[in-house]
C-alpha cells in the first residue's frame, strides 16, 4: 500500500510495520510508486513528498535539513502507531537521519534506518553549488546525472523545478552535523557498485551514529541505482525488516 501522506491515515492498515521513504534531490514520492506490489505484506509503504513536489507542489521547498525534519516529525505523528523504519536515498538519507533524531527525542525510535547512496552526515563538507546562477547550476546538475535529457530541453519544466533543485542542493551543502548519542536502531547502508559516495570511511562514520547492528549491501549501478535496480533494493528490505518484528 502507498499511503496518502501527509494526510492522516484514512483507514486501518493490516501492516505490522511502516516504511517511510524520502527521495533524492529533486525527486518525489513517485519514484517509489511501484514498490508496494513487491514489498513484504507486513510492510506498509509511506512515501514522503517534501514541500515543493508531488502532492505538495504548491508549497515552498525548504533548504534547511533541520527545519524540514522538524516539520516532517510533526506531520508523522498520526502515523507512528506501529513499528517503523526510515529510508532515504542520497539527500533523502540526510533528511531521514535528522528526522530519526527528532523522532527519537519524542520516544519514537525507528527499528531500522536505511541510508542509501549518501556520505555520512559527519563527513559532509559545506559547498556553494546552490549559489550558482541558473545556467551554471543547470550545467552542474547535468554533470551529476539523474535528470533526463528531456528535462533540460523543456524551459517550462526547468522553470518549475529549478527552485526545488536549488533548495535541495542547498540543504546538503549547508548542513552542519551535531554530535549526539547514537540511535538504537539497525543500520542498513546501500551503495552503488559504480558510486564512490558510500565506501569504507563513510560506512564506518554512519555506523558511529547508531548503537545497533549494521549491514552493508552493494547494488549494481551508479548513484541512481535505486531507479536502475529497484528490485535489488526491495530485496534487501524484504530480507531484513520483517526479522525485526515479533513472531
């Protein structure tokens, strides 16, 4: 099931766990649209559209990870009536991490945290790509990959999405890590075989943020392996998450 977040749950769900998923920069809940039919029946998928995309297109995008995580923590309150896990890909993993900390402060700790294709928060360095003029920023985005060629060929689409992309990039580039006690949750890190952002030092740094078992898996693909091999990502989730539930 793909639940209608941020609206409160509209009907009882037979699932025993909820999986909250956050997309990469410029992405939306639509990137997870085919997941429900492949997930374990105990897992209810809740796709999170950050402000500025999907169901929330009319809302202004947020460029601060702490502010976005704080807003999402409030909105998730009606959904936390059962065990849950948090998943984020790339920038989504950074937001999910800040969200996990805020939920833990409210005595609502995830059973598992899945960091996909993202360097550890403590290793992120400030940068200024988000301050570039529009043309230069678009060229930089083209170099990063992930956006289709049709995106750059559509001035209307660029005009609509560039503020969202700029805010998302700023969110990562201006992030400041703060030390805090490790979270008592299973950590799963996922890296692409052709992506350098999640290797040994980054995996170790992620592990220092959690006080629980950790698992690392390599998925065939580049930084956007989540689009190229979604079935491989889902297979890891189906393998690991149901184990966390009582018999």
